[in-house]
């Protein structure tokens, strides 16, 4: 099956710093990538949808200036959590879909802990 | 009412039992239905993918979709301890939209 690589798997940072998370599709071209957030014992909540070469579409309640998404190529999308605060601590997961395949494949997730 | 309802469990069954996991939904526009398995602090792994109504079987797993009742199921036969995980149902309408997930059911298979 398709492989989506997400890095880092875990990051601990101080409050006020910025953190970048990378999501790469390894064996297909991801025309659309999605970013989710998952709090403990909760479901995945869609944060934003990004299409290659265009601006991301954010879900209601998600601050676009805080969660910067870049989808500059067909194999790479990045999520930058700017000026992170403890309430941003969560499990962030990306997923990717190719133009020819309706299925979504997920990265392994990034556990962000903001001190 | 949430768009997708799923009992969070935990659901504990003995090894070898048949497991039945279910989700109900309210949005009749959903067309694509998926089941994901998620181990603790890992990304979801796609198990089953179904378009519209019907049944789909893959090894020990069977997915059923009943669009008239807005109800989907995942059956696991001959359950094994390695099946212990959280199972998430997910669905979407089509096009470029993202998935709407259920809360996930925590499944425990007792050896």
C-alpha cells in the first residue's frame, strides 16, 4: 500500500517556539493532503485541507495564522505550529491522497508536547 | 447530534470470538466508508474501504454498509490478541473533502 512518512514522531518544545512537522508521500503524488489533530481518547479532527500549489482551506475554529500549512510539491506538505502554547499539545496526523486513488493514507503521527 | 456516532467502548471479547463494531451517521451525502485501526500513539491504518452500500470481505474482516439505515459495521472473525486496538469508522461525501471520523471503539481481545 501507499506510504506516507511523517516527521518528527515526537517533539517537546518550550512555550512560544515554533514547530514544523513534515508529511511526505513516498510512492505516489499527493494532490491533496489533510492535517488532523487528535486529543487523548478523542477522534481525529480535521484541521485543514491543502492542495498542491494553492492555499490551504482551514476548518472552522482553526487559526490559519497559528497553523501554517505549505504544500509546495506533490510529495511534501508541512504544518508549522507557530508560537506554540501548552494547549496546542496534541497528536497531529497528516494524510494524503493521490488524484487517481480515492483512498486516504495516513502518516504515523507527531506527538507535540509544549512545556 | 454528531455526524458520526460510535461507541467508544472498551469492548472486551475472548480470543476467537466474532467482533462486531458499528457506526451510525446522519449525513445522507456520505458515499465512501472506511474502517481504520489505530494502535496507541500511531497513525490510523486503513483496513477496509467501501463505496456506497453493500458488503466487502478481506480475510478475517467484513465491512457492511447500509445507506438506507445510515449504519455501517465491521466484523472481525477469529479475533486475536493482536487485533486489540482502537477501530475508527470514517466517511466522506466525495470530491476533495476530508474524512469525518467516529470517536473510535477501543477493542480488547483477551488471550
